[in-house]
C-alpha cells in the first residue's frame, strides 16, 4: 500500500515526514503523467545566464511552469515567445523543497500555422515601420565579385548545388561559414556569420567577401523559422556587404528575404544571380569589340566622305594661285619704270643739295677771308 492510499481515520492516520510526502507526490505525478503534450499560451519567459530557458504555459484558468535545460534549448525548433500559442512536449517533475511542479520541455511547436503567421506578421510590421524593408536601402550587387561568402550548412545538397553552379558559370573564390540552418541555434549562428564576414578587414589574411549568400533548402514553417527571427533580419539589414537570401523554395518567404538586397527563389538561383556565365560574358565582350570596330570604321568612312563632299565645293588649288600670279606679273612690269623714276628723283634731289652746299661753302670762305684782312688793316696808321 502506498503512502497516499492509506485512509486510516482518526488516531490511526499515519504520520509522514515532509520528504516522504514530497517523494510520494513526485512519484505519483511523474508516474501518472510521464511524457505529455500541453497546449497553451506562452506567458513570461526568461533565459538565465546558465543557458536554461524558463517560461510559463497558461490558459484562461491556470498557469504551468516550464523549463528547457541548456542542452535542450539548442535543439528546440521554435523558441517560445510571450503571447505565442504553442504545444510543448516534455515530462512532469516536482521540486519537493519548494512544493512546486513543472514541465521539463524538450520540444516546442506552434499550435497551428495561423498563430505562427500572426507572429510573423507582427514582426514584419515592426521592422517595416523602422524602414528596414525600404527599397532605397537595398544595394546593387557587384557584377563580378572576386570573393563570395556563403552562410549555410557545410553538408547537404544546398552547398553542393551552389558550388557546382558557381564553377559551371564563372569560378570564384568561395568562403563557407558553417551554421545550423534549423533549430534554436540557427538564428544566432546565422546572425553571427553575417556580422563575422562584415568584420573581416579588406586586404587581410582572410579576404573579405564582395557578396554574401545566406542559403537553406526547403522545409516547413517551423524548419525555416530561424530565418524569421529579428536577430537575423537586423544582422542582414546592417550588413555592409550586399546580401542575397536563398531560403527554402520559391513559395517560401522568410523575414530575411524582406531585408536582403536580393531574394533568390532557390539556393541554385542565388549562384546564378551572383555571377554571370563566363562563356556568355566572353561572347558578349567579343560582340562589343566587333561593334566598336564597326562603329569606328563607319565613323572614319563618314568623315572621309564628308571631306570629299566639302572638297568639291572648294576651287582648284591652281585657280587659287592665278590672281596672285597676275598681280606679281603686273608688279614686275612696273618695276623697271618705277626704279628709273625713283633714280631720277634721287639725282634731282642730290643736285639741289649739292648746289646749296657749294654756295654755303663759298660764303663761309669769303667771310673768313674778310675777317683775316680786317684784322691787320685796322692796325695801319692813317695816310
């Protein structure tokens, strides 16, 4: 007979210690319920420094304390948030020292996709109000990035498809930052990877990517929920490196898609967006070279024709010299006569100048003679 089954009345009622009663309650609760699923609304939540997550699950009449230990938290597909309608799975247990019972939770799912979508819509409105979805915030992708950073799981088809597509189109240097793409660890790891790539110094030992790709394959809403977390959306919005989001299939849309610079419908499509096809680029380059040559040839031909047309309107070069030659001939004919006239005029001027010079010379000599004669005669006695 168990302790709580003993119903002896009166003085025959058995006496127990507190520990005995607490142990009996613990065995009864844990033995009766074992592993259970509980549906309710998440109340207060608290993540302790130890890594344990404490929260309440409630309905309109009761509250059930719940805890998810550190090792379990990292494996949860959905992290409980206040106001979220959830179904939690775990084992009931008690704390005899505090006369409390609680549910040790190892799995959390949203109670219906509608509740999850309502929470997502609430986050979208909040981030949109902050301007994180604005078109003017989105940056242009580099035409041909030298280094591409890929944030995804290091195993699986996603990374293989991306690498294969890049090699096929235009091989580039690829840096892979491995992250969990599902579960509680997904969001913090993806956010840390985005921030980590941005923290790399240009020209450092590890090259800083020119473009980031955040990728994951398809899955349920719960599987992709890590990419709906605010921490991921804010890290993507704050990235200085242009970012392509490629999460899920074409019909899947997550919060990171709204803040990324470009959304790709699939991871393979992200690789196609990231780089052009090398062969197509070479063909295009050759075509542009041919077009340039044709344009240059046509330009030279048009200018040559223009010069020809203009030259027809000009007189013959010989005709341009006819008039100057005629003037030269006439000048040559007049030159001898002009020279004779000039010489004759010069002779007349010289003759006139010479005559004037002779008269002035004779006058000067007579004056000097008179002066010499007048001097001695003035000293003679009168007759």
